[in-house]
């Protein structure tokens, strides 16, 4: 059986494009990028709800080798991220590899032919020597398991499937959810709705957002002198590292950083919410960092408006025209907005069925043997697989630090394989177990082990209660190890 492609990449978001760019640099040109959506961009193609913007400084949320000097704001709106994705696809000539509307249903390792067979919903399977999964962490929408949602007669809109024809002007609107998406959405909905009720399960830590329009003169400076933008990127990264690495992952060694971040957020809440009872409801009861924090200058203010209501009683059921809470209160609504986030663990690890050597099912193996991946990319028993959305892969707060450290790993691994005249790689169980032990030890110093996280309902924790999404190290460490890991941690054939 002939192998059709050198590599199949599942996902045409920033992770998949980064992998394709790196493979091109290594000389691989017979690639296929599959994506179920209609265009590039991943989450920035799917999401288009009002208020959508990147929630970290734009300069840090881009490839370091492809800076964008033309961000209009410090925190760029979503449509600019979508345009940036299209720019990258065009500049690096990636569209010739892309096939859209291609729903991957599974992949299986064929030991006889030493390649992967990738199954598609509406077309014939394809084969490739290497499989790279870049399905994103935020790719599987979570629908709330609430009685009666399907019986509601009005419009029901999930933020990942925004209906541009849904006019909220003068409507009675309900939003379920108060995560990072809702923090951006709620102030915008409040501007249009006649009445807005927000149903909160878990409050979120919110920091002031130092956002501003980037002057054209500064954009021209960034374009003319890229070093100036690199300096801005380093400054933004340093702040994010302080919050995530020092305050969250190194909590035992630097508890003061976490305390300062928490007090900063508390002060922001006090400034913007004068009503002590409302402030009590909006104040998280879990330690800062147990759940991803966010930035906003408008979220708390929205609850100060007379037509905006915060409901903290659990939802009992939804009927044809309203929502009933556990305390018996019922509120009539016209539109139901679901800002209920994403299902990371149950449907996203992995996002497709992957069967490795000797019939090993990746999803079942993870659930039976703990969630794990060597350096966040490789799993024993799965030859020639690079899993870009794996346990311990996410580094820092910017997804691009994760992507670029993984690109370095691919470069070192594929170069070592070629040097040996091999075409198959597989991480050894010994190396994987040593890495898992090291990550487990480091998590013991983090807020996830030492803080009050039980009430956070955080996607950082897997179904076993372990915080295995984030790599418990600095971005500098992740980059260093990606470029220097022992190549003998893999076997080659």
C-alpha cells in the first residue's frame, strides 16, 4: 500500500499552521492539513460573538517569527486575529495543503506499512507517514446539561455558533456562564438588551484591562523597526510569566506574587461594584490562578446597571419561555445565550479516536493510566504521532509560546531521526515515565496542589482531579528543553 502523504495535520488553526511551517522548513512538502471548518483560524474562525478579543496583549499572541505591527489595540479584537491567521496561511503558502469541511473521525497506526490511516466522515481514508493532531484546546463546545433547554421556544445561541441575525435589541436576554467568554460578551449584550439576567455558577477573577488603541505612528515604528515590537512582546511576556509561573506554578516559592495578583483583582472589584451584596456574589471563593483569570474594564460595571441582574441560585430547569432556579424563582426571557465554554477532557483528549501500536486506544489509555505526554507531544505506543494538544503541553498564558516550543521539539526530533536514516520514531516508556514523575513533582509546588481550588470548576483539572493541562515550568524552561531533550528518549526504526 502506497503512503499518500508525508504528514497529515488535523487542524488549520495556529497550532496546525505552526506545525506545517516547521515541517516545510525541514523539507517536507507533501502535506495534508484537514479541518472541519470552512477556513483557517481555528477558534478565531469559529468564534465571532460580540466583544470577542484576545485576552492577553496582542504582541504576545502571534508567532515571534511573524510579528504583526498593525494590531489596532493592545488587546486585538477577534476579527484581527482571523485576518492574521489568513495572512500567515497566505504568506507561508499553506493553503495548497488545506482541505476544509473535512471531518476526521479517527486515525489508526498500520504497523505493516508503517503509516497512519486517517478516516474521514464523507470521503475515503488517507494515509500518511506522520500524524500531527492540532485540534486545539478550545474546540469542543460544552452544552449545558439542564433540563428543558431543548424545549425553549425562543432563540438559543452558543457563543461558538453565534447567530448574526439574532437581534438582542429590546429583548429579555439570559446568559448562562461567567467564564472568560462571558466576561467579554456580557457588557456588549447589556448595551442592547432591555433586560439581562446572568446565571453564574462560579465567579471569575477579573483584573483591570490596560487596553488602548495603538497609535498609527507606533504601528509604523513597529513596522520600520521590528526590534521595538520585540521589546513590547518581551515586556508583555514577562508580565504573563509573573502571573502564571511565579504566582500560580511556583506558589510554594513565591506566594507573595499570587497574593498581590489576588489583591489587585479585589481592589478592581471594590472600585467598580459599590453594592456589598453584589460584590460578595462576584467575589471568587477559590485561590487566584485555580481557574484562568481574565481582564476587563466593563464586566463588573455591567452589573451596576438597573436592567442587569446576577442570579447565583442553580438553574433547576428551562421551560418554553423562561428559566426556573432552585429557589423557585422564574424569569421570562426571549433569548438564551450559552457562554458555557468548552469540554476539554471528555471529548477533547483526544478530539478524534486514535489507535496506536497493538490496538492501544489513546483516549482509553489516558483514562486508565493517567493523562500524560512526553514533553507535551509524544505518547509511548503511538509511533510517528505528534499530539500538539496534550497533557503538560500548554506553557505560559499565550498559546503561541506552546506552539513555538513544540515547533522546536519537532525540529530536534525529525533532525535526529533523519540523521539515523530512520523514518519511524516512538518515545520510550522510560523517558515518558521520567517526564511524568518530574511534572508531578513540580505540580506539588503549584497553586493547584496548595491553594483552595475545590470550588473553581476549572478546566485545568482533568477528570482524575489532576492539574495536567499546564506545563509546570517557565516558558524559558519549555523552550530550552524543546531544543535540548535527549534524542535517545526516542527509539528509531
